[in-house]
C-alpha cells in the first residue's frame, strides 16, 4: 500500500520520446507507482506548440507553453527537448529548485555534464540520464553502480543505430553508402540532415559520457577523437568481408599507459574492422551494443534498441522509478564519481592494429621497398596480399593492389608510415587506412 505523498512530475518536450513517456506514464502510472512506493502525478507537459502532431495522444489540458511555473511546481522534471538551450537553463532551474531531473539529452550531458552534476550536488538533487546513451540498453547504471567496485579496462560500443544500419546494408546487400543512407532516411533512422550521425558527432558525445563514467574522470567532448563513415566504400566492405571482418563505427573508451608510464584515458570514435567472430560483429540493422572489458568481471555485453520512442521511454521511466524511490527513502542524491582525474591521452598515443590498402607500381623490388618503409617507421607487417589490377598498355607500368595488415603499432608511427607511403614513388595512392579492433 502506497502511503507516501504523490510526486509531481513535469515533462519538457513531447516529441518522439516525450509523447511515449507521457503515454506510458498515463497507461501504467499505477503499476509504476507500486514499484516506486509513491504516486506519480503528471502535472503538465511543456511544449513549444500545443497543436503540433504527436505520436501519442496527450490531453490538451496537460500541454503548456509556460515552462517556468511547471518546473517550479514539480518534484521530478523529465527533460526530453534535446539541444543545448533552452534545455540547459531549464535543467539548472529545476535542480536549483531542488527537483530531481531525468534527461535523455546526450549532447547536453556530454558538453555541460560537470556543471549540471555540480548544480545537483550543491542542493542534494539527482540528475539521471540512462536514456542519453544507447536508448533502451541499461548501460549508465551498470557502469556507475554495478561496476563501481571493478576496474574497467576498455569499452567498445556501437552506439549509433543510423550508422550501424548504413554499414550493415553496405555489408549484407552491397549497397553504396549513398543508397544505404537513402534507405535509412526513408525508414526514419536518419534525419534530413544526417551529419550528426554519419560524421560521428552523436557517437562522440556518447563516448565522452561512457568514458567519464567508466574511468571516474571528466572527459570533455572536445578531447574525443572523431572520424565518421563518409569515406567508407563498397570496395572496402567487400575486402573486409573476404578477410573475415565487418566494418563498424565504434566508440572506444580505454584505460592506457603512455610511453612515459603515465596512466590515462583515451576516448575515440572511428570506423574499424571487427572480426565477424566478435560479439560486436553480429550486431545488425539499427541495433546498439556495448562491450565492456573489466579486470574482475571479465567481458560483458549489453545489446538492444539504441533509439525509438517507446524504447527510449523505457529507460526514462526506469529513471523515474529510481527518482521516486529516492524521494521515498530520503537523503541527498549521489554525486558523480570523477575523482580519479586521469589525464586524457591524445590519439597519437593509442596502439592498435591496422589494415592499409595501397595502389603500387607492379615492378621488381617494390615489395621490399614498401616493407622497408614500414620497418623504418617502427611498424611491423603481419600480413600482405597482392593482386594485379592492370597489365599496362602502351608501355605504361602495370599496377597492383597491396593490402597490408600490421601488428600493433602506435598512431604516431602509423601516421608517419602513411605519410611516407604517400610520398613514395612506388605508391600510386593510399586508398584505405582502417584500424582493427576486437582481436
């Protein structure tokens, strides 16, 4: 039997996620209240336009454009507007009034997280953000709570469903990137302007959040190395498939020790070759997955829907139940753990394997000179395959394609090697440089 007073809930934003949160809260409010130990009273939904079409019906009397009194009258504010402003100002206003806040706003958390967490801690409130990374997949709470007593070594994540859908279509159907993007847009996976997805800004925001949680260190968004998928071709996909790999856009958060012996954190996003035998290699369509390597717990895999209104709403309502339980039990919110203060290491200090594809002149001695160039820059060749592309006409030299797989090497050494290859008389062009992850 619920004896605690009703908690007043305000929702800001009634888009794809917000409308579903309202629907589920209205349909299952009594059941959620039983789990939370307190009644959940939806007092209003803040919107810009009450007449806009929505994915779920919301009673007109709940909709309002007068946001400030809605915030000040709430015990819990659910921010689902997206973007930086006015969302940031509304969240700070809610926290400063003592309300708990739930947000799915990855851009805001990645960019201004420390400021928001400090505001929450100052008044004993709590900022929840499970839905900000990987939609319905429970990953924030496991990192923050379940693995707090462990030492996370590395996170490999497919955290953007749009790019995973595009790359999957290129892999399974042989589509070009342009055709796969068109399919993603038609299905509603990609926005009219897909830049945030295909240039990996969205994934970088999520990488910053995951790295901050995993390594108890504030990781600024600008320190996340980022490469998108716009340079990936059908030919690269086919070559990856023939070699037993698949190309995935990965968010990688890693605990590293640099050349000087200093332990630090690397956060980076780029397309990489992943063995098909690796769990991430089997992640299809627009699904997300996060693979965690921990010192004591070992390998952990979290898989599911990374976006979608009802799916993301599930994570939001999970946070709402947690917030309500905190009110019932009492006590201040739990501060974010960022006391480790590990340095953020540049991409040049990262060590991994690479696959480099070259167009070279097919003449005696070329292979040995190419191998010597790799050796000169401290990069060890593990595999090499060659195929002749043309036999030459009218006295033109024949050309060949070389695919070089390396042992582990640093980004700095790899960059120097690629620069040397680019300026070599033996090399017509460097057509592809891909990192290999998950080995």
